[in-house]
C-alpha cells in the first residue's frame, strides 16, 4: 500500500492560523481588561503573553492530533482489515480515506470513528460510489426512489453519489460489498462516473451552495486592515 506522511502537508499552517487569530483576539481582550490598573506597556506585555500562550497551547494540540493520534489511525489502515483494498490498488489519501476503481466504478472507503456514551468507541466504514444517469438530466426523484434498505445496508442515493454503512461494519467483507454495490448500480443503469468529473461538476455545485450557507451564518467580530476575526453561528 502507498505510504502517506504522518503529519498532513500544510496542516501546521491551519493550526498556526487558527491559534494566532484566537490568541490575538484574547490578547486584545486581556490588554483592555488590564489597561485600567496597569500602564499601557505592562498591558501590552499581558496581551503578548496571552497571545504566545494560546499559540503554545495550539502547538501542543497540533502535536497530539497531527502526530500521535494520526499515527495510530494510519497504523490501523495498514492492517489486514484493509488488505483487499491494497490488492485492488486502492490509494490511501492523506486525509485518511481510500479511493480506487472497481469494475469501472470509482469507489471511496471512509474509515470512521464514533464515540458513544461511557466513552465507548465504534469504528466502521462508509462506502461510496459515483455514478451518472443514462439520460443527460439529473433525476432527483429517481435517486429518492432508489434510496432505502438493501441486503448490503441502508443505501442513500443523492447528487450522483451513493453511500452506505455495510451491515458487516465491524469487519467488512469488501469484495462482497463492492460486488453487491456494483450489481445494484448496473441493474439500475447507473453509469460509472469518475471522482474528478464529479468534483468538477456536482461537487463544485455543492461546495458553492455550502459556502453561501456558511457565509450567511458568519458574523464579523473584529477587523483590523486585512485581518479579520469571524464567528460562525451554529445551524438551527
């Protein structure tokens, strides 16, 4: 199986940007709180120490999540459980999912973890496949009718992508699940659709709609020149 880096490329920039922005906001807040009882210089030092402290805490989180936690996840993905994917030349992405081609269909396997009450952890996979219709227009109603319970599990068809959690989620038989899924797609005359084509058409459209929706929930807290601190409201 292909090797991927333990630390994602460019991930440190995400942590530095996030902790830097939060740290600057808290530093400014600390400066204003300290100012009535201290000189401007001392208050600036208070704000500076708060800013550095937040960046330091972000660095600890970065090392924990992007190295130690991620290293354990990668080790599991190289285990015997996923050997069938390796045999079929599936590629492990740096975002920790597999994608590849099976009987001309582009498939994606996403290992997932869910925590339940009492800190009980469940590990399962979601299997997805991309397709297009034999007609040139999108048939949303047809996708709704196709969604439902199958012998593989609960299949959800939407936006020319089908996904499901296999019934044998604890130790999935990928060959049986792939064969069953491809059989369903062929039986319903759903044609193979590459992930690149999907991302450039359907995926792009979905992303644009999500960006509009996210923008409508984002409120600006602070703006200094080009620097901005924003707050994203939770979905209702």
